[in-house]
C-alpha cells in the first residue's frame, strides 16, 4: 500500500510534459478564435491589401 501511495504522490508532483499541454491549449484557443472571426479577419486583410495596392500604383 505504501508503494502505491508513493507512486501517486510522485505522479501528482511530476510536471514533465506540462508545457506541451499548455502550448496545445493556447493553440486550440487561437484556432477557435480564428474560426470565430474568420470573416472579420478576411475583410481586414483584403482592406489592407487594397490600401497597399493603391499606394503602389500612386
């Protein structure tokens, strides 16, 4: 029983791989935000390129 208790205590305190989970959570949140605001982002990028084209042609 003591070995099992020690195993679970070590497992609880082990933080190896925690950074990977945090990065995956951040990436998934960014992807969801990009999907939610896809239309607005597309409009903004198109307007930006139109402004660049106008400045290049003038």
